[in-house]
């Protein structure tokens, strides 16, 4: 067991002892390393000013580079990995990196405060040889807010880079990462607070049995905010991100398995392949930075009523696999959510993965996420629909919503009103009256009760209309939209 | 039309690198990208620096009955607790009216007037310790009834001053005599600045109890004066320095005084350096925002939509104190006409006092709200008459400069001498293909049941000058060192707008040296005193003139010296591209600097500038508050989803008159950024307060500024190539900071157009702002009432 963290910072190996279990990477960089190029804009992973590049082992055995938000990246998550900050981009003689040069040439900075984060998002994209153009750059940069430029010059800089973003020497490589690999578990304790970084499920089982009160952290895109926003002190933290067994994506004969530790970004290709709309939903769920760290399992386990994965997965009839010291059990995902803040998970139990039935022939899933801003916004209403029709009759209807109740919830009355009925607008309009029996939504800063109720019904109509024709008739953005 | 690149003008095309009319990159651009540009929180702090956290109220209106700070004082790491009773001077951080207490706790009248108000502060070894300690306070409150919104304040007649009016002509009879009448109301929300860098202040103790403050502020002089008043020391004991801000937008005009004063007081009490840095949530809770407005209108007009008479009541939520609200509400009135001649007009302004955070300056300073009001009126007139709103707009434009018409007097009796809106709109209509696209959109909508598109062209006329006349002055300080390198300083501050660069370009042009010979330096109250805020789009107009005057003084002395040295007449001496010559005589600028120094010629000078021609009689509502107007126009095309209210901008064509640009790339950047910010104000950016007056949207997770994917896929942005400032403004340029913000109004009007086409009846959409999916859906589905 290793009692300290070991990672690479800007090409140099760092050993950090006596780590606070929830110390953030941003504070470490700014306060103890004097690396003030990485900025704090919001401390909640929503503005991207703190973006850095994380380099780690890829599932295929190579290395991968991820833009991540340093503000909600907790230091123990870096164990065995490599971090590059904006200060390390320029050449030894001070010559600007291609990304930096492109940004200057295109007048892409004004006040400059968001700029290091944008540079790092482009840097990470370059290292991964991601295509950078007018189509891809808005998604790669949606997590980097800029209040001055209006984004045009930044987009031009990205386009000018094309795929030439990577030019400076990559200071870390596989052998550097391998030099960090040591024991099979790292842990630390300071002032009675401790953390564990297991690498195997059997270790996790034991830890869960010994520390049922522990907070489990995968990507920290939620728990990070407990620390930076709620200023909570977590006593015992178990980090899940080194357990490769939780990171499997497996396509079986009838189902797709997604391990709880799979990040949104890792799951995106498989989800998009089977359910294009689910792919688009995942894309809109968070910025690239958030998708690079946040996990499907975390989005389910935390039980949020506005997590975007559960309604879609409930509509797809997914099942949830829980594991703990007393063994494994499987339940329907919708049954996991009991009430606001209450899930069917006992202390010491954790989510192992989610299993989703594959579509038989046609993908009928449609997901409609309503929010004030299209990208990187929390859902006001999310409606997910999977309605099967045979010979003009509705044979089954699975409809689940987020943002409409204290938990992700099926619209059972609506489903019942549809089942067995003819697939006509009259049926749909009749079923729209049933929503009031399923939901009594609340008003909050995202939307009023009236809007939620009205929009939720309209989404059923939207689904109906959309299944009659082309998505281009019904979509403003994303998949199928041709309004540009 | 002009894109990025050098343009010709009345300056001699120079061979120096980085003179005027060049698209030079921002002076800090490379540093921005390298993370080496320092903001206040990046400045290395001395080892014993304290971190100070300000405790904020969570009550909107309450009397404090008792406070127990013992647990706070005893918490780990706490060095001292700061309350009003520790303040040697004045417990006030207000810019003008003395009504913003620095702390409520310990004040003579311990009255909480809004949620988010500063109660007291804790100085500790670490910020976490200070923040934690502050939560240990025990306060007993007696809640008082709170006025939270415009309606409540209007009912209670809670105003900061008597309703203020502009009156010209007899509006009431003009309206009733007109062929058509309409009346209505529009409500528009406020706006959070969301500068990426939150407020921060670092206080460093100096000798004699003096203090040096590093701040993120548009108004270092005001901070200097407020901190001195708070500490009861003369202004000369406080030195404020601002190298740059990570964005300002007006949010750092007055709001920097609180963190600076708190840091300075901690230094005074402990003798230690001290830092205040708001995290995002505190920043959004404690600082003022753009005023939300409600505008009621009654208008009379003819068959062409030409306005005969109009009355507008503007009500603004000012918050718990004056801040700059009176001037902001004035500017809303000054722009209630926008580009339109109003033959008989009454504008009445209500400055509502509420138990919410004191609203403050924000790009446009009330102008945008005033302008939305009249654009709304025009939109509704056009809808009523079944006309293209553009035709109604044009029917009401002020007479063009140089025409004989008398339709050129504003509601405040200023003659508009420089109106170019007709010509500018002509050019934009042509370049944007407005008419064809408007027809196409209507055809497209007929075949699109769910999605609807809309288009609108809106113009902008924005008055340039501080309407508080004495602020229209600036100072600069220029040194030429004996090696020919130049040090430049002036009263303006850099918040990303490129002011430092533009002023340096002007000085380079004047001395005819390359731009890199000029060292741009931090704004510093010890170098240039009594400065005005960098605000009102005036930064370049004022400071570049002052700096040029300083350079001219030095240049004059150099010429005098050379005339004697070479025995030539002064007028024969030419500065050109680093060389100074007269006939056969020639010398490099660097040699000249050295020679002049050896001959004991002063190579340092201040420069000063005060805007001419302006005057304003506020009591009479009459005068010439503006030196000139900046014009622009935008065509915006949008699409909405009629089932969900979701909406987006598809294309924007922007045309802005910046006169003859000093730096086209910088100006284009201002235009694009301002448009996006203006459109954000009117679409996605929504401030939500709960029933107790607590702000619920205080971070980017809940307050949504536009992100890169909201940018219209087709943006065509141009400087107007016929633009020229008829007044004697620096290199015939025009101010650009605020005017293009109001180009964003085209987005709201385009949404209105789309909604009108989505409604089954012919009712006017009545769309307020921000036009969130919710407001758009409700406007689509609202029962027709008209």
C-alpha cells in the first residue's frame, strides 16, 4: 500500500504526502506550486477557466489526453497520471505553442482570463488529434465560457489549427506513466481524514465493508461541488477511478453493459451507435471536460432528480447492478429511485454497472432535453420516449422524465392511455391530458411549474410528429437539425 | 466594407510598426495565452498575507437585534473580525450618495437592507478558515417587510427621487389626435456581468500607515478616495494600482470599493498584507447587476406607423441604495428615442428603491433598456398595421445629417447633427439581403408546423459622453527615457477592451516610433490623479487625447531643441518612422532622446483633455449631454420550437459606425462580443430571486451566459466604411465599447417576429425578456387578448 500520491506535473514527477482527501488540483497548482496561469472562474466545473490536460493510460494500452476542470478535480484522482498546465506549453526558448500562436493571430483573447482554459482545451484536442473545425470546435469548447469575444475569433483560431494543434513535445509518455505504477492501492490519512484508491473490485468490496460511511468518488463532477461549493469536509473517501473492472463496455447478444466507472465520453460511441438520440443527450449533458471525468454510474448512483442518464435508461428498460460485501443484486433502474434523496442502496453497496437491452430492429428512443441554454446546462425538463407501434396500434410505451418530480419517473398514466390505442394524433392529444395524474412539477430557477407541465405534454406531441417525418422538421439543434 | 486590416484615413500612412489604423494584436495577447498575464489573485503574496472573507446577509430586510461573534473570533486561524466599529472613518463604500455601508454589524443603525449585503468580515490565515469561521456567527434578526420588485416599490411609491421627466411638445393631445393608438407594457430582466475574473483586492502595508492596493477595478481613483475616507486618512496615503481586469463591463465601476476597503481595513488593524477575493457565488450575490426595467407606453401614430405622440413610463429596480442608478435611469431616458424622432413626447422615470442588491453600471448604462422600450413600441405598431417593422422604423428615423428637415430634436432638446442611420441601414439592408430573406422566411414558415423562423433589423444611436459632465476629463503621463524608450501611463483601465493598446498606438503615431518602444503600464493613482472611471465607452476618446497631448508637449520641446541644435525653423522638422529630419539634417529618435537629455531638456510630461461642447441642465432636462452619437444596426434571424419555446440565433449581420478605426481588429472584437452579450441578456440570461428576495442564480450552473455553441453559425460583422466622426475625436474614430451591445436587441425583435407567425390568431406576441424557452412558449400559447 502506497501512502502518498505520485503523479507528473509539467513533465516532472511529484510525490505528495499528507494529502487532504479532497484537496483540489486547482488549489494545489495555484497555492502551492505558484502556477497561477490556471484560473478559478467558478469552482464548479462550469466555466472552464481552470482547464488542464490530463494524460493517462488509455484502455487500449496507449495514452490518452483529456481536458479536465482542475477546480473539481480532486488530487487523489491524479495518482499515476500526468498533468500539463498552460505554463508548460511554450517551447524551451519561449516560442509559443501552435495553439497560443493561433489564438494571438486571430485576436482571440480580450480580457484574457478565460484564455488559458481555452488554450488547454485546444491543446488536449490537438494531442488526441481531434479534428478541429466549425462543426467540432463548438462542442470541444462549449465548457469554456468567454464573456468578451463573442467566440468568433476563438472559433477561427480553432479552425486555423485544424489538426495541427499538437506541435510542442509531449512531455509525458507511456514510459513516464509506467514509472509511476507501484503498489496496487494508494491511501492516505491526514488529521483523521483518509482516502483510498483501490485498483480492484475485491479491494473495493473490503473497503466498503470496513467503511460503509465512506463517500465514493468516481469523476467528482458532483462530489467536487460538495467540496468547493457546500464546503463540506468528507471524512473517508474511496476513489473509484483506478478500478479497471468498473470501466468495461461490453456488447452482448441482447444487452449493452456499461461499467459504473465508464465516463460519459467513453460511453458516447457505444450509446450513439445504438441510440443516436441518447448519444446527443450525453453530448449535451456536460462539457467535454465534465464528460471526460464524470461517469454514467455516478450520474445514476447520486440519485439526482435532474440527472440526464436515468430517464433515458429507464425508457430503455435498463437494469442496475449493485454490488457489496453481501454480494450482488440486480434491479430495474426505475426501482432504484425511491424518493427525493432516497435510493435503494444500502451502506456498503455500490453501483457496478448498468445493463441496457439493445434495440430489436429500429431505434425508437427519442430524448428531449429542455434547458435555458442548449449546451452545458442542467435540465429543466427531460422527456425520453420509446413507443412501439405495430400495424397502427401502440403495442408498448415507455416514457420517463427528469425534472418533473423528486426522482426520475415514468409517466405511467400517459403510458396506459397510449397502450393498445391507434397511433394517431387524437390518441396523443387524449394522452396529453393524463400528465396531471403523473406529475406535479415544482417551480424553481430553471422553469416554472406551468412551463414544466405544458412542455412535458408537448414533448409527447413532438415525439409523435417526429416519428412521422424527418428530425429536420422538429429540431433546432444537434442531431438532424439542418437550420444553419 | 472594412474587415480586419489597415485602412486609410486622415493620418499619414506611416511606416512605423503598430501606429494607428492597424489591426495590432492586444498588447497582452501572448501573455493571456501563456497564463503569464497577472490578475490580482495571481500576484505573489507576502508570506504573512491574510485572507479575508466577507459574511453576507441572507435576509432581505431585517433589523439586527444581537450579534455574537465569540465563536467566530475563537475559530482556528482567525486573526481578527472586522465590523463597523473597527472603522476609523466613514462606514461607507458608496460612489456618490453615502448609502452603502461597508458593514452592517457594528453600524449605528444595524439594518440589513438586502440579501447579499456585507455584514462583517473575518481575516484568517487561510480563506477556508475565514469562510468557516464566518458561519459560526449568531445573529438575532427582526425581519421587516421587504419590497422586492418593481411592482412592490411602485405600489409603495418607494423612489430614490421624485419621478423625473423629459417633456417636449404636448404628448397627450398628440396621441389622442392621432389616427391610431396603442398602449402596452414590456418587462425586461436584469443581467449579471459575469466577468470571468471575480472581484479581488490585495492590500500591502507601506510606511507611515500608507497602503498600496492592487485591485480589479474600472475606477481606481474612486477606490483610493473611498478607502481614504474609510480609514480617515488623506487621499495621498492610499495608492491604487490596476494592471488589468479579467473583464469589467461596468461591474467594476463602483463595486470594487467594498473588497478594497475590507482588505485595507484588515491591513490597518493588523499591519499585515490582506487579500479579499470573492468566489463566484459571493461575487454574484454581493455585487449589483443591470437594472431590470418595466416600461409602459401609450403611442399615437398614422397609417404609415409614423409616431405623432408618445408617453413612456420607465420603472427601474435600483435596489437598496443609489449607487449610480440616477445616472443609469437618466441614460435610459436619453435612449428612449433611439433613432426615432418623437414629435411630442413625455418620458417619466421611476427609480425604485427595493430590498435587493443595489444595481449598478453595466455596458450601455440604462441605454439598452430605454432602447428596448421604443423598439418594442415600433414592433407593436408594425404588427398593428400589418407592416414590415423596418418600414415603420425608417418612417420614424431622425433626419439625416445635412438634410433640411427639422425632425432632428431629441426629447431632451438636443439637436442631432450627425445622424447617419438612414445611410447605414441602407447599406445593411443591401448587404444582409433583408427583404429577400424576410420573404423566404415567411414562405418557409408556412410549410413548417413546429419550427418557425423570424427576422428583424434594429438600429442603434448611442450618445457618447458621460452625462455627468465633470467626468469628461482625462490625464496622462508620458516619459521618454534617454535611450528613446517610452513609458506610457494614463487614467484609463484595461479590462480586455484594448484601451492600453489603442492609446499606445496613438502615442507611437505621434512620436513616429514602433509600438514596441512604448511600455504600457498599470493604471496608478500615484501617476495620474483624480481620474474618471473607464466607462461610458469614453476610454479611448478621453485617454488617447490626453496621452497625445502629453506626447505633443514632449515632442514640442524636442522640436524646439532640434531647431536650435540644427539652426532650422521648427516647422521644417519632421518625425517619420523613427527618424527626425529637417532638410539634410537627420537623427534617430533614440539619439534625439539622448541628445535632448544631455542638453537638459525635460522629456516627461503630463497631458490633459476635457471634452468640448457639452453641457447639461438636468433640472430643465435640456442641453447637449453628448459630444456625438455612435450608430449601428443589426439584422438577426432566429428560429423557435413552438412546442418547447427553445430558440436560437441562426444568422446575424452587424454593421457599426466606429468612425475611422484606430484598430479595426480590436473594434470588430468589441462589436462581436457586445452583440453576443446583448443577445444573451435578452435570451438565456435570467436572474431568479425567490420569494424571500434571495438570488437563486449565483453561479454559471444556474445563470447561463452564451457559450460558443450559441454563437450564430453565420455571423457577418463589419465596420461601416462610410463612417467618419464629424467631431474632433481622436483620429476621427468613434467610441465602440457600449453601442454594439444594443445590436443584440435585434434578437428579441426577431423572436417576436417568429412567435407572431406561430400564433393561430393575430395577437401581438407581447414577448418580454429574457426570452427563455419558457417565455417564448408562453408567448406562443398565450390566449390572444388583443
